[in-house]
């Protein structure tokens, strides 16, 4: 099943390469089009990290699998 982060991982290079190519085809100079594409890719990555960040589930924060009890060093 395709999730949010799968779309993000596809959109980052798509924004960088695709938007840059589109802006160059529209007549914009490469020295302007490249930073614009990179800024959009950075915004997508920033949104995925900070606005809609990954959340650990209770199972992931328990320190291991549910079948194996945690070891106590004391």
C-alpha cells in the first residue's frame, strides 16, 4: 500500500528535476530555475519531517518484539 512518505520520496526528485526542467523550458535561466526547484524539494522534505512527521508506535518504542521479554541488568 502506498503511503504518504512514498509520495514524498517520489516528489522530492520530481520537484527538483521536473520543476527545474519545466522552468527552463518556460524560458527561465538555469541559475534561477535550479534554486527554485531545490527550494520546492526542500519544502516537501521539511513538510514531511516537521509538519507531518513520522510517529513511533507503542510497539516500536517498547524496545523490541512483543514475544521476547526485556532483559534487566540488575
